[in-house]
């Protein structure tokens, strides 16, 4: 009886069936460990990304006494919103937020409109010099704006086009601390990372089928009509992507804002000067207290973006997948 | 037969494109080309701001360049530091983002949530915000930066402290440089993750553009996943590696220390000539890096056509 069983087992271990099932379970173990490693990496990285935000929230509700209490970590014993209130008052939150968001929305709309317009021109019309001009677009992406910041500043400090403005008003205009420099640059496709947006739109329009326009032309539509009513509605995924990037980058921008519009009261600029303001005006000398209040300011600043992002996250991802960034 | 005067329909159609790109051409000439030339001229001159709002330029030859490169206390040191850290970070960021993109491209539960988390850094990409977040992270993870070191050892140390390990390693007899590099790498971790947001998005889009039939064929032919990666995935995303490397270099440069130096020289010390010279020097360095790197990579890139 026993012998028979052993014999049976022996033949079974040599059969194809057995080998297959061993391989299967081997794969199962392998997959399990692979998935485990992936999960650990993803959770670890997510923690690294989220931890500063957790820290921000903790700082915002942490009174100074609790901060100095060695027994308290991350979760304050007597949470209050004192830090948030101080930051709220110091950065003049409602007003700065309105200015920042309002301006960013205007820039966002202009960017999407102008860059898609120019990108369409590059994608669909084989006019002489197309290739050279597009190479120059790439040049504007590659050469950092920082290179030309000094002449840009002096240009807008005494703004003039071929002496016309001097002729009318007697002297060139000083556009520093007005929104016009950035508006002018955005309208002419030279705004914050406009080159990149033009590139994205060009790639996207190149990917659309030519028949779309041919049909419109045969039906007697003009070039601009075709662009506005046929091509633009088809470009919505890349428009969403560009709009989100334009909004976020403009809202967070410190470079152009502090170069041209330091006194306009943008949130991002106010945040950079918050520390000196705290010690100068409120006489707060404790660096840790300053840090807690700045954290509250940062939390207030990123809150609107996070809310917008949570609502648009799905469209954002879909937009990117179809936007033709890849070309 | 009467010959048609002027341009044919297709030719006129082509020229319509000029209307579309006209706004950009105006902007390019007025704000970019003009100022690029101006920046070079400035860098060769001494500039004085007048009370009335204008400024006067006097030719100074290579004086600004000589001062920046030979006399300035720390310009050359900070230039090499910035360029060095760009060269170190670019491969780290590129491979990290490719790796994460491949992970995020797999199907698993909660993928939407993980993706949302990974793109948060894109939303919070701001110099002011990042400085604050960095100091928060150090406190939370126990990592140290040189400036914060004194502060953290003074106040209550909470959580895991990297200095404890650094001390232990030092007792072990490890060379100081190695310890510094390790501690530096740990505190750079967040920086690398933070700078990878856009790159992950680009790689993810590239991965999704790869036709599934390629993978099917590989599976039928019995290729291992290792072979599949190197023979299919890698060549197919390689054009985007070039894009990402270029984007990363520009992104890192625009946030780098050296830009800050030029900015303060021009706008705090009001030495516009010297500031412009510094900008020109560092831009030339970055353009040289870009040129060399894209030349090397483009030789290896696989284009599908």
C-alpha cells in the first residue's frame, strides 16, 4: 500500500502537470514579492511627498508652548489657530488671494488662447521659414529667461516702441509694478514658459487628422472660422493640460512677479517677504515661532491649488494622456 | 488662356499661417531677440541708473567678465557648484521618474490615489513654498542640512535623526566624505522626488503610447520581462528621455543658486553690467551642457518611423 503511494507520487513528480503547477506557484511567490517591493516603494515615496504637507498642517495648529514640549510630536495638545490667524493677517490673505488667483486666471486664458493659436500656425501651414521659426521657439524654451532679466527690467522701466510713446507723452512709460509687462509678454507668446505650451499645441495639432479641416474648407469655412469652431473644440484635452500648468506656474511664480510686480501684492511674493516682516513689524525674534507662522502661510497659499487640483485631477490626467506632449 | 495673377490658392493658404504665428514673431523680436542682444551689450558695459528713470551706458570692454571670473569672491565657486549639482541630479531624476512612471503604469488597486499624490509636487512647484517644505521635511524625517544642523541639535530632537547615524558611522571609522555624501543623498531625496513631477507625467504618457501589440509579440516569442524592458520599453521611450533631460536641466538651472547670485548682483547691488555678465556666463555654461548632453543622447535615441 505504502509502496504504491510512493510510486504514485514519484510518477506524479515527473509528470508535466506537476512541473506546470510548480512553475505556477513559483510565479505566484515571485509576483507576490515583486508586488510587495512595489507597494513598499510607492508607499515610501508617497510618504516623502506627503510628509511636508502633514508637517505644515501640524505646524499651523501647534502653539509655541507645545512646540517646545519634548513630549509632543506632530499632534499638538492644545491646538489653536493662532499661527494661522497671524499669517492670515500678515499676508492680507483675502486680498492677496484674490489678486493672485485673478491675475493667474487672466494669464491662463491668454496663454491657452495665444499659444494654441500660434501652435496651430506652426502645425498646419507650410509657409516659408516655418522650420526656422519653430527652431527659434525651441531656442526660447532652452535659453533661460534669467539671461535676459536685466535688459527686460530696463526695457519695461522705460518702455517705448520706436520712440512713439515718447513722442506722445514726452517720456517713456515706467511699467514696473504694473501688470502690463507680463500681460504684454503673454499676448505675444513670450510669457511664463509659453514656448513649452506652443510646443505642446503644435505636437497636438500635428496629430489631428487633416480631413477635419479639408471638410470645413470644402463647406466654405474660412481659415479663422475653421480654427475657432473646428480645431479648438478638438483640442480640449491639451487646452486643459496647458491651462492647469499655466494657472499653477503663474500662481506660484516668484521670478516674474518679483521682477516686475514686487508691490502688486501677489501671494507668492508676500510669502517670500513674510519672515522679514514678522521680525520687523511684530518683533517676533524666536526663529521657531517664525517658522510656525510661515508654515501656516504656506498652507494658506497652497490650499486653493490643492482644492482645484482635487476637483480637476481626473481631467488633468486624461488630458495629459491625450494631449500630445509625447508627439 | 489667361494666367492668374498673384498667388495660387494653396500658396495663399500657406501664407495664412503667417497670421497665426505673427503674434509670436512680434514677441520674439520685441522681447526676446532684442533683449538677448541687449544682455550681451550690457555685459560689456558699465550701467548707471539716472534719477529720471533712464540709464546711461558706458563701454567697459571685458571688465565685467574679468571681475566675475577673476576677482569676485565666490562667483566661480558657486558657478561650478551649481553646474556640478545639475550634472549629478539630472541622471538621478531621469531614472527615478522613468522607474516611477513604469510602476504607475501597472494596474493596481488605488492607482488613481497614488497618481494624485505623485503629481502634488507639480502643484507645489514654487521656490518660496519649497524652502519652507524642505525645512519641515528635515524636522519630520530627521534629515539634516548644514544650516539647520545647529538648530536641530539645540532644540528637542524628534523622530529619526540622521546625525545619530552619522555619529555612529564616524565611530565606525568611515571617512568623513563618504558620510557627508550619504547624509546629503538622504536629504536630497525629497528634492529629487519633488523635481520629478512633470518628468513622470511625460514618461507615463510615453508608456501609454506604446502599442500593446509589441508586448503581445514579445510574450508569444517567450521574452522575459527583462528583455522586454530593454528591447521594447526603453527604445520606445528613449526620445522622451532626451526631452526630459533637456527639461530637467533647464528646470534645475532656473532654480539654481547661480541665478540667484546674478539676480542679487543686478537688483540688490544695482550692478546691472556685472549681473548681465554673470547671466551670460552661466547661460553659456548651461547651453554647453545642453548641447553636449543632447548630442550624446540623440546618438542613442531610437526614432520610430
